C-alpha cells in the first residue's frame, strides 16, 4: 500500500497484488477466529473456569475485529473502484482505507497482547495436550 501511495507502484500493478493478498488475509483471520471460538476457547474454559471471563473478552474482541474487518473491506472495495477514476478519487479512497486499516491493526494488536496474557500462562499451566 505504501509503495502505491508514494507512486512507486502503478494502479494496475497495485490492484493485481492488493486484491488477492487482502482476500487471503481476511479469510485467514476469520478462519483463525472461528477455530478459537469453536474449539480452543471452550477447551480452555473447561480446563479452568477462572479464565472464563478472559475468554469472554477475547470472543467479544472477535466481534469488534470482525466489524473493523468489514470497514477495511469496504475501504478496500472503494479504493479498487476509485483506481480508474483518477488521482483525487484514489487519494480520498486510499486515506479512508488507511484509516480503516489502522483501526483494524490497533484492535488486532491489543487482541494479540490479551491472548498472550491469557493463553500462554494457561498453556504453561495445563500443557498443550490438554488443549490440543
């Protein structure tokens, strides 16, 4: 994205790289959260009920992250649609996409830190076999 915004990549080259990478990111993240919500988090809850509130927070984060993903996806679609319309349209759309992505990345960073604070100690205490 940065190379495109700085004029290093032209619009067709940017679009050709951006669309599949963004789609892969979305699919991977949604799949990852689905596995956590349906498999890992319930197992952790069963191992130690004291962690239940923490896993409730992590699941709630998934909902916030999903909402931010939709915002980033909308921004990406607007950006791709603006590419043939010229520099002013592209600049506005790329700014909106960057804002949406910044929000998403901030949520992901906080979520990952929270996961590490809860999951790593649980894994150390209960062992990988208990969860796997």
